[in-house]
């Protein structure tokens, strides 16, 4: 368009030049028309000058030249021509000035047009950028705080429509800011002209609170002051930061609460990246040292385990690291640790982290050791119970036949021999009782006892046992209460502990017997001032057949028996010992509210009878010896080798009492009793056994609902027990 205008102006300039030339010729040849031409000439020259500086100046020069040439001959003779010549020069000068002025105006107009065009383009670009920006923008008047324009991002951030905000204040549109924050920011904006990155929480009409960074600047537009504001929505970032802080806090709470030490390592250089606070407690050292020197934790490893631990380190990169080793605390305490490592891989299967956990397993290993000891005790106990059962059957045969021979042989020599047999059998029976007590398969005749009275009665026996160089100090709490215990076994416990104490005080000392109340429990303490025990011996003190005594001075069953008796009675026993200081055994028993039971002093005097007895035992020797003894006392005895044979006899014969072994192949004594009871509910039953682990019989003996005779027994005891059961039968 601008080029076309220039072409039209050049054309006009050419026309003007032609007209001016003609006019001058008319002036030369027709002076009479000069006044008219003089009036038209300025207009023609001005029109020519509108073509621009170049055409205008050319016209001026040409007109002046023509005028000078035409009027020169008359200039000296005719003043009019001189005057015309001067006028032409004046018009030329004026034309030149007009030409320059108009050219300047043309150039100014062209620059302004170009500037306006650029401004228009700039405004369009600004509006496009304003509306399409992902950052929220708003323009508001300072005078009344009304919003005059916002972009789409603003509407999206604050959840409003354009019609809800344009021409209104943000507060009236639901974009709320605390008044104190709003006034503070407005005052700062007015005083400094801008505010930058001020974090503001803005509740909105749509509900959620948005967190934005506000940047605002004052601008003047047509004499009015506006605030150009930018809102960067950082809600998601702040929420993420808050979640990260909360996760970090929860992680630290977890890391602080967990007793295990867990850690992270860089697989490239094995540098420790993180280690939890439990490290300090487990290792007895500061974890800060490990951050500086990753392998410094190995300084705590026990020398005997150090090489093995070092050799196992490469396993961490393979994820197969699982080691148990000892460490030594600065105070000398030795602890057992278990350390495991796991690899953390990225999507490409590359190891990017090594994670591990280290646990103090000292107590766990101690419990595992105790479990192994308990399992060992259980195994030995099962074996001991089985041996005792079979051995008691053999002893029962010997005792029964010895008693029968004693009645038939009257010579002193024979009686002396039988007495020696009796003594040997008694010692053997004592050993089996120890085995049964150790295996906790010996039925207890538990009664309510005054614990202090039992201790006092036992002290009299201990006085003769301990010797003159050992003092016995007794301290009994009168409020200790009563316990349910087998009186003979409680005495056995005290005697076994006292004998061990005596052997530990070869040069004399003090035996301490104490009782005290501890809540709902009674505590019995047996202590000495003897040689004490090393930790290694103390760890095995309740093992069966373990002894530190010389050969012939102990079987190693004493403390194992004590342990079995106490636990069978529902109590517990603990031991503390220190070399050259002494040993203390602490027995804890549950107390009972019942009064001490009165002892039954009545005895069965008459041990003979004529009743019919069904005797059941799978051991022929035991059955034959018992049947012979009962027949010799007037009873009619029917023998059966098992439960089924016994039931057949019971169906065919009249029976007054059933005497049966407990442990038999096939149908045992308990099931035989139940089957017989269904046939004859009134039939009395006497159980006999070297041991029984049958729960029903065991409970029945304790509840005194079933009669029980322990093997080995003397024939007099068998006859007396049979007579007692028959006499107690309801009429």
C-alpha cells in the first residue's frame, strides 16, 4: 500500500512540473495573463512539492531556471519582469521549505504508522500470552480492588467463571484471603510498587484451599493505577512437601522405635548412606563414625569372628548375606548379632542400593539354648520314664517274692539275706522315683501345706546332715501362706538343695533358708556361701546327669529332679551364683486360700478278705507275684493279661474289685476302667503303675477320685490298699 501511495505522489509531481512549465511559458509570452498565473503558480508548486523532497526540489530548480532564462532579457529594462523573477525565486524557496516540511510530516506519519502497527502486533501477542499462560494472571484496579481481566488459568486455579470475577473484588467472588494478609500485601504493594513470591493460602468457593505464590506490580494505564498480579499454584507441591515431611516423621518414629538397626549402602563404593538410631544401642558406639568410615563398625566385631565377617561382605552385593557374629561393647559386654542384606534393583535389573538389618539375637540365642536343653530334658525324661516303668515291674516281682519268702523262711540266715535284698530294692526304688520325678511323670499326692512348717520340720533333719561347721540361718515370713504340694517331694527338694550346698561349703559356711510373700505367690529361698558356679556350669545346672562332683559322689540327677518336682507342682525355680561368693536357689509357688488339711492317721488293720478280684497286668511276673500274694490272704483272684480278656471275665464272672495296671498294650487301664464302669457302675477300681502320663488318671489321683498304688509295692501295701478300696465301697 505504501509503494502505491509513493507512485501516485510521483505521478502528481510530474503533472505539477508540466503545468508549471506551461505557466511560465504563458508568463513569458503573455504578460497580460501574469496575475492569474501568479495566483495559480503557488498552488501548482505546492502540489508538486507534495510528491516528496526529490520531486519538489526538482520542480523548484526547474521553475527557477525557466523563470530566470525567460525573464532575464527584460530584467534590466522592465522592473515588472524583475519583480516576477523575484516572485518565482520566492515561490521556489517557499516550495522548497514546504517540500521539506511535508516530507518531514510524511516521515513522521510513516514512523507513527509503523509504531502503531508494531504496538497492535505487540498487544495481540501480549493478550495471546496472557490468556494462554498456564500461570494464573489477573489485572485489578487499585482504587476499588475490582478485577478487570483474568486469564483462563486463573479461573481454573480458583474454580470460578469469568462472569463471577470480572468487575468484582476477589473476596466477593469467593477468592478469600485473610484480611490482615490482604491489607499487609496491599500496603507493601503501594509503598514498594511490587511484591514478589508471597505465599498465601486462599480458600475458594469450590471448597479446597489453594496455596499460591503471589507476585504483583503496579502499572499506569491511561492515568489509572492497576495491579498486574501473577498466581503460581503450589498446592500440589506444598501437599507433596507436607506428605514428605509426614512420611519422614513417621519414618523417624519407626526408626527410633524399632530396636533393630537398619541401613542403606551405595553398591558402587559400599559407602553407608543411612543407618538407624538403634545402631548406637546395639553396637555401643556412635553411628556418626560409620558415616565417615563405612567399615568402622567392624572394630566392634569379636576377634574370633572378624575374619569370617570380612570374608562374607561380598555376599551383600549378591543379596545372600546372612551372618551371625559376636560384638564386644566398650564395657566388655559380648552380644550376638544377626545381620542380613538385600539388594534393591531398578527396572533394568541393576543394583542401586543395598538394604540391610542388624538384630541383637543374644536373648534369642539364649532362649534357643534353653529350648534345646528343654528338648534334651524331655527326651531324657521320656527315656527315664520308660526305664522306670519297666524297672519298677522288675522290682515289684522281687519285692513280692521276697515278702512271700520272708513268710515261709524262718531261719535267721535267710532273713538276713532277704533284708539285704530289701535294702537293695529300696535303693533301686529310690532311683526310679528320682527318674520319675525328673521326667515329671510321677503322680503327686498333693495336699495343702503350711510352707513354714515344712521348712521348720526339715531343718531338724538338716541339722544332723550339714555338720558342725555349717550354720543354718532361717528367716520365715509368717504371712507367706499355704501351698498345694506333695509333702514328701517338698522335703526331697529341700534335702537335695541342702546336700548340694553342703558339698559346696567344704570349709564351712552358712546355709540360708528363707520364705516370703510375693503377691499371690510364696517364695522359698535356699542359699549358701559356698564356692559358687561359673557361668558355664550355671547354664547346665539343671541338666540330667551333669555334675561337677567327683566320681561316686553324685549322679547328676539331684537338681534335675528338683526342677521336675517344682514345675510339676505349678511353680518355677531360678538360680543365681557367683564364684567364691555362693549360690541362691529361688522357688516360687502359687499360694492357695484353703486351710491345711488334717492328716489321716487311721490305717487299715485287717488286710485279709474273701472277695473276688480281677487282676489285670500285661507283665506275667508282676501279675503272678501279686496274685499269689492276694490268694495267700484269702482272696479269689482272676487274672487277665490285657483289657479285652478282662472284659470277657467281667462279663462271665462276679467281680468285687478291679485291680489293673495303667500302661498296657492295646486297651490301657483308663479305657478298661471306662468300659468296666459302663457295665458295672458300682465296681471299685484300683490302679497300679510305675508311672503314668495319662491325663485323666493323673487328674483323678490328684482329686482323690481314683485309688492308685505306686510300683514297686510290697505285698502288705497291696493287700492293705485292696482292703481299703473294698471297705470304702458304698453299701
